[in-house]
C-alpha cells in the first residue's frame, strides 16, 4: 500500500473511533423504554435511581437485578445482553401521587428544562463536521497526489519549481571539471548577473536564455547549479515534465506562475531540466494531448518574448535531445546561447576523477591517469559511479584504503556486468569460450590500428557474456579511417573464425560480434562512402540522434531495389574479406592461439603482463602488427 494512502486511512479510522467514543460517553449507554405501569412497579420494587422529569418524560437509571416479575421476557433479555448499568425512559401520565411515592422509595429526583438544540448538535451537527473533515482531508491529499509537491487541488495551476537560495545549491565552478569550454561560456552568465551595468553601458542586452545540450550524465544540471552558486542569486529548478498535467490549461497556468515567481525574486536563475518534454516541435505526432502540449509551449514562448532581461532573470534549460525542440524556441531572442557539452576527453576524465576522489582515501597504487585512459566514452556520472563502486568494494573487504584492484573490479562490473560465480560451464563450452576470446586478443595484437588488449577473461559476467576481451585506447579518437574500421572488423570476427578453425564447428557465442560487425560494414557502405562500387553517395536518410544511442524510426527507402542488392553485396564482401584475413592470421599463429587458450583455461583471466610474456615466449609471428589490407575480389 502506498505510504500516503496508508496515512490517510489512519486518519479515517481515528475519526470513526472518535465518533464511537462520542456516542459512548456523550449519549446514553443504553436506554430501555418502559410503560408507565412497568415504571411504577420498578419504583415500588426499589429498582430506580436518579429520576429526572422533564417535558412529560421521566428518565433515570435502572438496576436489572430482580426484574423478572416486572419486565417482559424480551426486555429483560435485552437488558442482560448489554450488561452493566442501564438507562430508562417512560412517558408520564397525570399522577399526583408520583412525588410522594418517589420520596417514600428514597429515590433522588429532579426536573430541568431540556435543551433541544444541544441534543440536535450532538446527534447531527458533530458527526456531520467529522465527516466533512474527513472529506476535506481526503480531497486535499488527492489534490496533493495530482498536483505534487504538496499543492492541493485548488493550487494545481501553481508552478512546482523548487527554490534554492544562493547558499543552498552547494555547488560552485570548483565542483565542475572536464568541461572547461562550457564552464567558461557560463561564467559570462554569472558576470551578467553580478555586473549587468558593465554590459549595458555599451548598449548590449543580457541574453534571455541559455540552452545546455549534451549526452546524459555529462553534467548539465550540475553546471546550472554551479552558475547559481557562483552568482549568489536564487535558483528556481524544475523539470519540463512538471508542466504536464491531466487537466487542460494547467501547463500554461504553471508557466505563467513560474515567470511571476521569477519576476518577484529577480535577479535569479530559472532552470528547466529536460525541456524536450515541454518544447517538442509543434505539429509532430498524432497523440491526443498535442493541443494541451502546444498551449503550454505557446505560453512559454510568449512569456520569454515579454520578459525583460534588464530585471536580471536568466532562463537556463537542459536537454539531450536538441533535434526535437521547436525552432521557435531556439531562435535568438529566446534561447540566445547554445552551450554544447561533449563527453570528456582523456584530460577531462582525469580532472573529473580528481574531483570525485577528494573525499576518498586512496592507496598509493591508484593511478588516475591509467583509469582515465581505460574509461573512454565515460561521462561525468559514469566516472562518479566508478569511484563509488570501487569505494564500496574496498569497504566490503575491510580495507584501509581504495586500491587499484578495487577500481579494476569496479570497471569490469560496470563495463561487462556482475561476475556470475555460480554459473558453471561444461568443459566443452569453456574450451569454445577460451578459443573464442583468444582469437579476439590474438588478432587485436597483430593489427596496427586496433586498441591495446588489457585483459582477457573467460569468467561469465552480466546476462549473456561468457567471456570478454578488454581493450583500452592509448588516446582519444574523433575520426576513424577506413584502415582502422577494417582492423576492427577483423577483431570482431576473430572469435567466430577461431572456433571454426579449431573445432570445425561454430557456437552461438558470436551473436553480438556478428551484429556489431554487420552494422559497421553497413555504415561503411551507406554512411561513410567507403565502397568503390557505390561511390560517394549515402543511402540512409534516417535522422541520427546527437546525444542518444537507441533505435531510430524506420524511414521509407529512397533508393532502388537494385541499389539495395548492391549494398547487401558490398556488406557481404567486406565481411568475407575480413574473414579471410583473420583466417590467415590465426593459421599462421596457431601455436600462439593454442597457448593463449590453454592459459585462459588455467587462469581464467589473463592480464597485460601475462599476455606480453606469452607473446615474447611464442615463436615469431608470421604476420607483423600491420594494418589490414583488403582482399581483392
């Protein structure tokens, strides 16, 4: 059960218990209606106490013992079932001798004027107030659930921006590393807020908005918080999805309220994270809520147009999908500046690691430069996760400091997955995996344009990985030459070729290798113009996301069937040529292949030092470490 629902139910139960107690202590516990003759008999038998006479009705307390000769059997059983002391009520008749009989029986009696409105208040108004309170409480909680952030149903049009004051972000530019160009760009925004007159004196205008784009985890939100922390101004933060609601018009109302809050707190910074949820291009898609989405976006555009930047309010926004944003949102006058954050390079990764290990006790063996070189493509969030995983592993093994082995194990876990210690393979499968990974490693050693092998393992990891060959680049690469792509094709196909060469049979373990090799060969033909037969044209018109990796929507083919057959033929030719090159390499170095596979079966993990020793002790390779040469058809 949801915690909020459980909390609400406890209040309902408490209210019901309160009603029961009120009925128990305020109202009579049990009242038995007696006829006047039964009343007189009980009086003569001395079974009455504290009689109250008011408005022709006598009430009081009735003792139940010895009433068998006075009350009917049904009334007597009803009294006995309830037990304890009971009240009675009877309608009086004109009986002048009643007072004398009460005196004779020594019964206390009296007469008061009954307050009719008090009884009505207790029996009707009080329960109504209790149930109204329950209804109001439930409606408030329901409104909070729909509006979020503690807003009730009547405040659903209010902005849900979280406001941080200048010291509450806890982030400055000292906490941002690896993205120096973006940091310098946004330092100007800080100057705009601190010294606006410096820029206005020459007639310049402060930018209205800054759009920060980059891959997930590269530090877009961190950078925005650092700007607020450096500028020393309030920081209003919210996500683009928080404008979206089930009620029509709520999104536009929240946009208006957001800018009203910003104007009241000026100078300040408004940060909209994941703005693609709010600012998608209009007219795209056929979803039923597109009209509400467009109203919200139109309101945002109107507010940014009518906003006076001289008041010291700057809008920051972040997204990893800039290609889907509406062009009207990106034009000058709205988001004037676009700051792109790429994944950090080698130097940037080392700087980020230095920031994240400030509060971590490191062993002398830890070399951050080596870790930076072994983490190509890692974003800032990935590196933070690497440091945290290594720290947790060191704490798990009761170490006094985090050493290099902890970082290596953490890196293996992040890249290849969790080690499957309980997955037991039969000897035949282990041999297949050992020769498969040995083939990858050996071909990578004999190709000039491939990354250096750092580790080979046949320990199962992750969901489907039975082994892996880890390669680390010696430097960051931004372009790939045709010779480099051909060498990488060779390495991808080397595992399957090694299986065929040694066992004259193949397994399903090369599925991922074949898929990656096919994609690479097809990109060489359709994207990069690396086919002599097809020339310099490209044959894939699908839009490619700038910062996200994922399946793209299929697009109608813009080339003929004959061209499609030619593309398939070129892809097949590239793969066949790569297989022939790999076969020659492995046949010429069959002894080294056998030795490396045997070492893997014995040790399960072969690191760079062990691999160097094996290659040095093996016979001279029949092929030097050179670039792959395409086989002529």
